[in-house]
């Protein structure tokens, strides 16, 4: 622990740079002050205070993007949000660090500018804060001081109650809304913003996984760790890239292996939800039930019947399956 990096130090760090505050946040002033970094910091503080970030590992998640977009819409009227900019550029402020994914270490060392949300998600496992700053954020009073430093320094004309805004979980609200309506089929023009796409995709996958109680519909595998991470994916039956269909009944919860196999049409599903396995697979599974032995079994279905896989989605998948077998 570095004793000099105390609350006062981070109060200066989060304030604008000036002749009397050389430590201040490096912020682009082209065409007015860009509020990217203050809004990213507020998003992180909100998620720490709401228990959505519980360790000093901050991936560019759908939840973080949803929080950033919510705060942005309240705090910045003119500019368009781009979370990739502060997520990358804050590495120059000294308290924000990158943990690259395996294989991308050299890219980070070479300071390649990784600034779009999708490239950040491909290459960065998570960002993390100085340990001292992380510890400070665990203390509600000190967290509140830093929140007000950010609001007072960067959004002085904004009068809304930030504490109240913090209570709104934008990602959970989107999920609730999609759950109530059964999901959504998108128009291509709704998918032009990369950030919105990541949030949408994250919400769909979370809903599908929850609907299936974190269980693989094919093999029944269910593993959760202490952080709530699990082994299944919320996958699409009709692929999103072709149909933009995020309705819950176009979803299926599958473990990594069976997601891969389903997307390659190694198995498909009948209208009575029984499994059909391709007959051209060579498989050795001495320690597990082989895929071919699952043929004729019923998949594991969600508790609520309205979320059972839709028959036209299953039919599409079976037709592709037959086409590939022919
Ligand atoms: Zn499985």
C-alpha cells in the first residue's frame, strides 16, 4: 500500500487539471470538456455501491455499458456516448490498469490503441484500480465524497440527485422489460451502435440462462461459482446475425460444448422437444454419456411453458440440420 495515495490524492485525481492541481484528470478539451472519464468513474462507483462490482476486476460488461449509457443520458445532452474512449484513455491517469487476455499481453505493452468496445472486450480481461482507490471505494462515506467531487467538478449545472439516479439499475430494468414482453425482434437500424448491441446481447443471454435455471438444456450440466459465473451460454436457435430475433422462445441455454455442437448442427430438436443426433459423428466419451445416447431424450425445458423453444425456430434448425446431412 502506498500511503501517499489517500482520499485527498484521489480527490485531486478526479478533479480537473489546473495550475494548482497538476494531478487532475487528463481530459480532452477539444470543443468543450469531454465528460467521458467522469461518467465512467461515476458508473463504477454506482456499481460498487450497488454490489454489482464486488472485486477489483472491472470487465467492459453489458452491465457497465448500460450504467454508463444511463448516466450519460442524464448528464450530457449534446455529445454521443462512447465508453471505449475513457475505458482506454484512463490508463494514462495512473490509477486505471489493464489486465490483458492471454495472448494479448504484447499488444498492451506496445500501447496499441484499443478503443472500440468490441476490441476491448476481445483483448482485455478486465481493468482494475489502484489498490488504495479500490479500498477507498469500499467505504460509503469516502465513496460519497468522490462521487460529489465528480459531480461538482464536471457537472455543476446538473441539479438532479445523483444518489437517486444510482438506485436505478439500467441493466436490470432492460431485462425486466424484455422479460415482460417476451423479448424483441430488432430492426437492423436499431443495431448500429456497438454499445447498444453489447447491452442487448448481454440482456438476452442473461434472461435465457435464468429462464433455464443455469442448466444446459441438452445434458443438464449446471455449475455456478461464488461470483455467479456459470458454464452455460444463452444461445439463439435461429442465429441472431440472420434473424435479429431476441425473443426468449428463440433462446436455448446450453453448456459450452453443446452450444458449439448445436451451432454446427451436430444435433437438433423435434417439435416434441426430443433430441436428434447427427449420425455421421465419430465420438469417444469413455467418462461421459456419449451424444448419440441422448437421441430420443427430451431436452430440459424451462419451468414456464411460454418460454419453451418456438416451433418455427426448431423447424428452421431441423431444416438446416437435414440440409447439412444430405
Ligand atoms: Zn451440455
